[in-house]
């Protein structure tokens, strides 16, 4: 091979090698840039607020105050962990449900966590519940419930699927956490301590951080390992609601048919009576 051709071939090979060496870091840099650009935003929704006190009539402990305090503590924990946090309310104001949903949906890479406390007419009712609606939200609900229910002295009332407005209308993974019953004397006393509200915030934050490690539905894992959190079984309350709506519609139609039949009968009797009078 002539020397000039050899030199040209060698130069071309070196050029290809240089381009490949430069290309790999560039691709990695693009992926890194994309990852950093998709930093998760956590939209924290403190339930109720303003004139909406929450709970049931006559309830002594105000739900709106408890939810705001836990939400603000959660904000501090998540911010310290590098998350971008957006609050639907950061003071004692009323925010319509539609506005809360709109805030969540304005961040495409967000997750939505709505914080509530439960209430019941029966003072003995207690426990932790976590709600979701979209199937994409189940891993988030599983992780948060795993930590909150596991870290609280209250009973586990399970993960539940239900079509609450803020869960049904959000286009991002969304959950609603019921952090205990304020009508239960024991749970209300706990909720009124700063240390317990801080613990709730830290457990919710642990769930947010661990949501990507929730086991696949096909996994047989029943307990958490160092690498995964079990997908939680859930109670589907949307089916009950749909069944009740169908039953209500059937009852309404049946009642309407009876009224229509009764009306026709009355009209027929009136016509017969009229004919008799005329004859």
C-alpha cells in the first residue's frame, strides 16, 4: 500500500475513533440533561381550608388546621430531599376542588398528594386509609400507605379505589391520604401533637421517595425488601358506587313507569266517567 493511502486510511480511522469517543459522552449528557429536566414536582394538597372546616358537625378538632400543618411539614421534608414542591394552599384559605386539580395538571411530571383526616359519628372508628383512582396511581398509593399505616399505631383500613373529584380529574398520579380519625379520642390526641404530625409527614415523604420501587402486580413479594415495596391490595369502592347508581336509576325508572301507569289509569277513569255523565 502506498504511504499516502496508508496515511489517509489511518487518519480516517482516527477521525472515526474521535467521533465515537465524543459521541458517547454527548449521548450520556443528553440523557442526564433529560433526567434532570424531569425532576418530580410534588403537589401537596392540604384538605379543606377557610370556611370549610372539614369533618362533621360538632367535631372538636378542626381538620383544616391539621391537614395544613402536616402539608407544611411534608413540604419541608421533601424540599430537603431535593423535590420541587407546590402547595395548593399554604394558609387558611378555601381553594375550590377544580382549582386544586388544575394546579396538579399544570405540572406534567408531578404527583399529587392530598392530605386529610377522617371522621365518623361513632367515636370508636379509627385507622389509616389511602385512596387512589387511576391505575397509574396505585404504586404511589401503595408506597405511601405502606409507610403511613406501618408507622402509625392506628389500625390499617387498607388502600381503597374511589372516584373522589381530586383523584378522578387529575391527569397525574394522585392519592388522598386519610391520616386517622379526629373523632376518635386516641387518634385525635395524637394528631394534636407536633411530633406525631411530623412523623406523618416523614412517612408520607418516605412513600413518595419509594414509589418507584413498588413491586410489579405479577410479583409474589408480600413484604418489603431493601429493593422493593409490596403492591398493596385494595378495596374497589367505585363498583359499589356504580351499582348503587344503577339501582337508583332502576328504582327511578320503575317509579316513573308506575306514575305514568297511574296517570293513564286516572285519565281513562276520568274519560269513562265523563262519557257516562254525557250519556
